[in-house]
């Protein structure tokens, strides 16, 4: 299955490369203002996701570096972190346990764009690489996560790694010399690896093994999907 996914991505990538290196017969229509473009060497933008958008990859912030009139470097980044703490009450008594869950993930990309200028409208296409890392940790004190157990503690450790790449095309419309809005559609291949983890229990009331560790095997998941459907981008040049 993974080989088939990679084969599809290679075809899309080859098509994108051909588009980017082919002469554009509409280049004579280019009306870019070189002076204005040189003034705005950087742009930063955010992205608004509608409720129906179910992308597996959702960058929150993008930085563009305008190298020349027709070429940009781009950097995307996103970060999520959630922390929950659940209390476990003793059925009869004042005993209290808790379960703490920590889920966090950071991802970033670096990519290249080729841009075509048409008055206030900019069309572009390109390729970017995706990397990410995070963790899914869980800690239980005086509980097995369901019932209160005075002498029982546990922890679950699951590191996460992610890599992939994405081909994309989009359009920007300049509202002013500084502000623009845009849309972008891409095809992204993401491989997410839940690294080898561990489940450790500490039972001080045990007469045999009070400390037991069970290793959780590595798990990998790959996705090849379109993304960016309906997403509105809002940017500022400076």
C-alpha cells in the first residue's frame, strides 16, 4: 500500500516540476510592479479553517521570503498541546487518585514556490517537505485509570515522529500593497510514526514484582490526501 501511495505522489511531483520549469506562454501579460515587489521582501500569514475541513495537516502560521519576482521560499509551522487531569474518587472513603494526559505535537515545513504575476493576482505552485515530532503521555497516581487503588501508579510513554511532502498550487489577491487574501490546494503525503513506547506500573503492595514495564511496539500510519479545501489565507507583507 505504501509503495502505491509513493508512486502516486511521484507522478504528481513530476507533473509539478514540469509545470514549474516549462516556459509560460502568458509571461508577456506579467504586469508586476518591480519596485513595489522589492520593498516587500517578507510576508506572514495565518489560515482560517472552516468546520467541514478535515485536513490531517493544518499549518497555523506561514512565512514567505521573496527571493525574486518569480520565486519564494516558504516556512510553515504549527503547534498543538493539550493537558487533562481527571480525578478518581474512592468508592467508600476519602481517597483520591488522578490521571494526567499530555498530548503535544509540533510540525514545520520548508518549501519553494514559483510565482506568476497578473496585476493584483498572483498564481503559484511548488513543493514543500514536512517534519514533526510530539508525544502522547499518560500518568496515573493511586489508580489504574478506572478505579482508586491506594498503592498503584502507572505511566504510558508514546513519542511521535512525522515526515512527508506536499505539492500545491494557490492564488493570492492583493487587497492593498500590504494585505492580501488567498486560497491554496495541495496533495500531501504524511507518514506518522508512533515510536516504541512503554507502559510501566508501580504497585507498592505487590509481594513479587512491584515495578513492571511492558514495551509498546512501534506503529506507523501513512496518508495521501488533498488538503486546503475551503481554507482562507490572510497575509501581510512587510
